[in-house]
C-alpha cells in the first residue's frame, strides 16, 4: 500500500469510528427517580418521576402506560408532562417527565416492571423516527407501619382533618323530622380514593340513610397535587320524641414525618326530638279524578308553522351552500390555471435542480403567456447572465450520458427569470391597464394560435 495513502485511510477510519460513537451516544434512554424522600411506609403515596430523553426533539410525545405492580395501587395524575433539556457528551437531548403515584398496600420490596414507552423523535431533523424505551428498573423498600397489623396499609398521610356540619340545629327537631349530617375528610398527600369509608352508626329507634360520597382534590395555583378530599353525607330520621346521641366518627392515621399514629375525629352530637303536633281525626274527601286536557289546536298550528319555517330555512341553506361551494371551486380552478401558478412551477423547477422538470414548467409557462419562442422573450426582458444560464440549461438537455450525470445548477436562473417576468408584467400593465379588482383573462385569445413547438 502506498505510504501516502495509508495515513489518509487511517484518518477516515478514525472519523467513521467517531461518528459511530456519537450515534451510539445519541440513542434515546429513560430514567426513573424516587421523588419521595425518607422512609416509605405501607399505605403511603410514593411519587416516582420517569424521564424519557431523545436526541434533537420529539415529534410525537412518549406514551406513558399505567402498569400493574402487585400489592400496590398505581395512578398517574392528569398533569401535563414537564419538558426537559440536557446535553450529554456534546449531544443535545429533549426530555419529558411524568410522575407516577404508587401506593403500596403492605410492607416489602417492589420493583417497577420493564414496560415499553413508545414515542417519535427527529433522529434526522425533519424526519420521524419511531423510538421505544423500557421503564427503568427501580426498587422500592416499604416499611411496616409501627403498631400496624402484619405490615398492612392503614391511612398514611402528612395530615388528616375531619369536619362536620348539620343542615339544622340538632336540638330543634320534632318526631318525623330528618337531620342531614355531612362529614368531610381532608388528607394531605393522600388521594381521595385512599381515604376509608366512614361508619355512620345510628342509635336505637333511628334510621340512617348513607348517600354516595364526593371525591375531589386540593391543588396549588400551579396545579401541583396537595391532597385528597372525601365528603360523605348521611340522613338520620327520628320517628319518636326523645333524646339521642349520634356517635362520633374517628380516623386513625400514621404521620410518616413524625413517625407516630394520630387520630382525627368528628365529635358526637346530642339530638333533642320533641313530640309531633296532634294529628287531625277528620278524613278529607278524596280528590276528584283529573280531567282530560282539551285539544290545544293553537299550539299544534304554531308547531306546524315552525316546522314549515325550519324546512324552508334548511332548503335555503342547502341552496346557498351549493352556490358557495361552486364559487370556491371556480376560484380554485382559476387560480390553478393562472399565469402566476404556472410561473410558480417554473420557480419550483429551478429550486429542485431537475432540468427536465424545469424545462416542462418553462415550456408550459411560455405557451400559456404567448412568449414563444422563449429565447426572443429572454432577449427582450432578461439580463445577459440569465440568458447565458438559460443557454447552458438548453445545452445540458443534449449532453451525452457521462455529462448528464452531473446535475445542473438552475438556481442562477431563478432570480433572473423572476426579474424578467417583473419587467414583462410592467410592460403589459403599462400597455393595457387592468381595472381595479378584476382578474386577468384565464384563456387569452392568443392561446389558440400558439405553435406546437418552440
């Protein structure tokens, strides 16, 4: 091997190896981080941040799936993903973060499953590449709640408060009245669905009816989840007079920050029910049966007129819609056949660098406008550089195969033809002024007399 060529080959090999290393470094990847700090207890909500990174930028966002993790409840708040940017080994990555909320139901070790996260990204700018990463392996160690039963979850939250309201004064009831009790639980850092259902007990002689709960949540001004809210309502019905005690409703919960169990309570309520007033002994006569309503002919006439008017309106709208569609079709057809559209195809042919495409476009434009042969039009309106570039283009159409492999440069023609067209249009408007707001003729008379070749 020639000693002069050997260093060049070695340099090329090193260059390709460096490109391969950059390509490997630019592969998408995912990262999982435990956002909840400190000891994790059974029943505590744990936040796990999952970041997905791709080189350049995303063209379709990652589809973060909900997954099954035995012994836990996995949710994902409806928050928008957090956009991230990082530079790793000189490569710019775009990232999107979503947060999973995992609530372990018992003490033990839990590992995230390797589920797929698909997305689309621009490995090559402007072109979509389908990417897919695995949910990173992350292990959670959950500790038994002190004083709990076999490590099973109770209520674990930063703070729990219970409030209650009655729809009336419990000391002002009469026999047969109902008392509505509403109890509201607020738990910081705990989803509303994790707050246990309270027990509404009723004293003897009292019936209680429990309604469906209302679940909601507290969020900050920025939409960050703060805690869950559960609202339960029960109706107590007192049939007899007397004094009753409605039991308190309490909830024990474990505070992971303090490491101890606390109790929140809605206090008991004393209810005094007075006797109902004496009932009347006389029986009222039965109500007569309802009479059939007379036929309202005025209503039916008005309804018929409304139906007729609506039918006429629909017919008129359909006719107008057809006319508007025809008008739009005519506008599109006239635009497609206009001189400006034909010259736009010439401009596209120049930018494409395809000599045959450009030749077909300039031939169609010259025939449409009557500028045949094209060389005479160029001699009159184009500068010398444009005429020379057009002549080179004409010669390139008849080169042999070896020369034809060289792609012609048509960009010099683009600006020159545009300027020549402007001069030509100025002369046309100077010779034949067009009235305002009037489009030029779509089919000039000279189209019929155009020669078949230039």
